[in-house]
């Protein structure tokens, strides 16, 4: 590593388990240096501009953490001392609010709430001694969100530059019953190899996450354009740099998609939600969203990519005969989507067998805490 890179801050992008190497690829494309996939995340280096850029453009991570320090830590005293000696006045003024997120544990520190409390105490005790006043705790929207991770008798201290999770793009207050996270939808689209000049359809689109993410990717629209970030309330926030990066992102957007994107669902209320979400992220002219029963769905072109996330029986449709539903899905693919490539995300192996087609590839993914498989079918 050259000395320039070594001087750059160290960051860690947290991602869903199983997406580490895909996220590493995305970070390299966005200019990250010294990229190292780890467990549920990717380490990398870069300057402040890169930190802002990755928050603005990355589609797969949940949070971008900036590494402050790590120290040996077995018990509450070690934790308090290690946190207390850090120069918090560089990152937080008493007029600002804070929140502490704690993950992991040691033998003595095995309760995340207690860990977070110790960290908060160490910081505010330092502030009181230095300024005679202290920061208040604000769990929801703090000015500074501090991330503590305990692992193998070590404490890693980071600042959360993202604020709320990056999968919350800001366009989707309207959710279906079992929504797919935007970051997972983007990962599935990336894994499918879909390109904007190919037709794209989701015949079970719910509140529209897959078609809307495809629109944003196809239009080269930065996923962070609709939201606020944690770094915007940091003491060293560079508003001018941020505005210039946003302006560049806005200028980079494509005005048209070479091919429209389709989404349908049998529930008209859910399609109304999808349309509201499409309007919020400004893609109404690029996506076709209609209420439609599965048996009415037709392939809009001779070839393209179909991606869908049918119910697994975990949360949705437990009373229905899901086996028959998956069978009907397989029938639709065979009869109406010859020439297409189909991807089905399923969290239920037995149900996926009812599709009755032989998959040519299976990729293990997690939808939240549920282990799933993304199955690929080439339909000739």
C-alpha cells in the first residue's frame, strides 16, 4: 500500500451476509482503495470525497463506518478507559446529540445496552470535565452516531457516516406486506446481469422495489439523491464538496431508458403504493405498473430478464395453496416467456421445486434473516 493510501481513513461498509464479494466489486468501481471483503462487510480506504461518493452511489451496503480506533477490551473498565481517552472534541460538541450502537460481545460485556451505556458515560464524562456541559442522547436522529463492535476481547470504535441504513433510499414510505430491501433488490438485479437495453419484468412486484431499483440503475440515478446522511451533521462536514458531488450525480442521469420496465401484481392497492413510490423517485415515465392476475401476464418482448420474489409461506399467503401458485408460476414461464432468462428468489426449497423447471444456477442469499436461493432459469 502506498503512503498516500495508508494516510487515508479506513472505512467499513456493512452488507447483508453473502453479498460481501459483490459489494467489494461495487466499491472498487466507485473508486475505493485497499478493498478487503470480510464477514458481513467490506473494508476499504479513501478520502472524504470518496466517503461522500460511496454514501451517494453505493446500492448494496447498509452503512459506511469510519474507523476511529481499536483497543484491547475485556470488561467495562477497559471499555470506559479506551473510549474516555479518545479526542471526542474533534467529533462532537456538547451542543450536538449522540447515539451509540453496540454489536458483538466479550465474556464480561455481553449485553449491548450496557455496552452502549458505558460508551456514552465515558464520552459525556470527558465533555463535562472539558466544557462543563454534555451532549444529549438522541436515539433516532443524532448528530453523531457512534458504532462499537466487540470481538475477541477487542473493541472497534467507528463513526456511522450514513445515519439511517442506506437501503432506505428515501423514496419508499409506501411498503407492501413483505417488502424486499432495496439493497437486496439491487444485488439481485446486479447478479442477473440485466442491462438497461434489455426488457425487465416483475409479475409479482408488490410495492415495486425490483422494477424501481432497475429504473434507478438504468437511468444511472444515484440511490442517495433522495435522502440525508449522518456525515452532514459532523463537525468537519464539507457542504461545498457535498453539493458539488450531488450536482455531478444529477447531471450524470440518463433522461430515457432504451426499454421500458414492467411490474404487475394482482392486488390493485399494492400497485397504487408502487405507483406512489415511482412518483416519489421520479421514474413514473419509465416504468409500467398495472394490477394483473398471474394468468393474464404476457411477455412484453421476445427476450429479456424476469425477476420475481414469490411468497415463501413465512409471512404471506400461508392459508393459500402455495404449491399450486408456484406450479402456475412455472407454467407461465414455460408457456409465455420462451427466450427469456428468469430469476426467482425463494426461501422455501419445497415450493421452488413445484415450479417444475430445472434451474441452471442457484445463488445463496439472505432475505433479512431468512436463508434464500436465487434460482436462474434459461427458457428456450
